[in-house]
C-alpha cells in the first residue's frame, strides 16, 4: 500500500514539474512540438497550460532562452542573489548525491554479504574482506570528491556574501 501511495505521489510531482508552455512548430504538413523556440523556417504557436486551461497563441516572435552557464561562458553576468541560489542548489544536489552513495554502499554490502553466505564463506574470509575494502574505497572516493566540491562552493558562497555585505 505504501508503495502504491509513494508511486502515486511521485507521478503527481513529476506531472506538476513539467514545463507549463511548449511550442508547436509548423512547416508545410509537418508539425513538431518543442520546449524551445522554433527554428526560423517554421511557423510557431505557443501552447501554455496553467490552472487546467490550455491556451494556444500564434506567436512567430522568437523567444530567446539563455542558459545561466552559457551566460557565464559568454562573460555576461548574473545577479549575486541568483548566483547564491545556484550555489545553494548545487550544494544541496551534491549532498543528496552523497546520501545516495551511502544507500548504494549499504546495498552493495548486503549483496556481498549474501554472496558470502551462499558460498558458505566465513565473514573473516580474505576474499570477502578484500571485496568490502575495495567497495568502501570506491564509495569513499566518490563521497570525498563531492565533499571537496561542496567545500569549494561554500568558500565561494562566503566570498560572494562578503562582497555583497561590503557593497551595502
């Protein structure tokens, strides 16, 4: 029952996380739907979905969407507030990834333990101990890389907050 409820919640969340507008690109008899603005040779209709109502408007005006990373690469700036939000979201993502690694580590340990049991080996078996050591080294390395990145992001965040505080 809990699985059914959690599956339903995941589907509901996934459905609500979809884009609220898409583009209908039309050229001759060809119709293509896209989340980005249509190429110049296509006519464009914008389809928006909000509060259960779908609206389609003929909008051949191109909308330029810009990725924050592309803006940084093109040496355009983003606000300090937005940069802090991006840093926070990346730190959160990396922490979630570390938690996921710990779940994978526990699962892998259970798998190794089951294999050891069915092969009728003792927990002190050198081969079993070596496989546990290798598994722990692998996951420790992954967590270490993420932790180092989190530390660097936090240092950068503190620098930005300090700069912002000096301005005001």
